[in-house]
C-alpha cells in the first residue's frame, strides 16, 4: 500500500468518526438529562454566564472509553 493510499484511508476513517460523533451530539441535545446532571455548574455574574458541565463530561468519557474498548476488542478478533 502506498503512503498516499494509507493517508486517504486514514482521512476517511477520521471523517467517519467525526460524523458518528456529530450524530451522538445531536442525539444528546434531545435528551433532557444531558447537561443538567448534579455536578454541572452554571454561574451568572451580571451579564457574564459560565457553564462547567463537569459530570456530563465524566459520563461521556466513561461511555466513550467503553465504546472504544469494545471496538478495539472486536477488531482484535
């Protein structure tokens, strides 16, 4: 396989991952719980608003780790 062919396959793979991530984010935006978990902080000072989705980030990280471990496990078989 030539280096150009390998680069093309890598770009296609990364594009597919980005499309899948976009679909997941679209689906999460419709879930009422996403972004409103107990450790998600929202502060307002006058006209300034800061949002820190701490628990949502932790939950998404755990889910991503499980999914990626499953994919790696399936690819090794």
